C-alpha cells in the first residue's frame, strides 16, 4: 500500500491518499465570525480544493464526520451541505462538541474515493 501526503500544515497534512482513498483532515472555516451556514460553505469549498489537488472531487466523497458546537443551528449546516452535494450526498455523522477553538462553529472531515 502506498501512502501519499499533500498540503502540509505545521502539524499535519490536509490530505492523505492510501489504498484508493483520499482522507481529508479536520477543516474549519477561514472566517469564524460568520454563521454556521457560511462557515459550512467555506469549509466545503476548501475541501473541494484539497480533493482536486489530490486528484479527485466532491462527487467521490463517501463519508463525512461533522463536529458542531451548537446542534440547535444544525439546520443551517444541512442547507449548505445539500446545496453543495446535491444528489451526491455522502454518509455522515454529526456530533455536538463543546468547543472547536478559534470561534469555529463547525469542523468537517471527509473520506473520498481516488479518481
């Protein structure tokens, strides 16, 4: 099994390819002062870029883990999520957490098929 790491940050790689999959690490919005819906849109745009750089795209996302600080605002995230993915909805789990740091309301992790 070969492993390819890309988009290095000081503490991790944003994307790792292994065994035909691309794993994108936890991604938060660039601007955490906006609504959960806007943070979601920003995050998904960033993830689309990471996947493109890794040689795949969002239609190949098979699974997502989502962490939110306020489950009562989950509907904002759901709207942005379905706008973005359309009919190519991946499986997902949404988990409420106490804090994500830096004012982030949401963090998203995805796994996609390569290609």
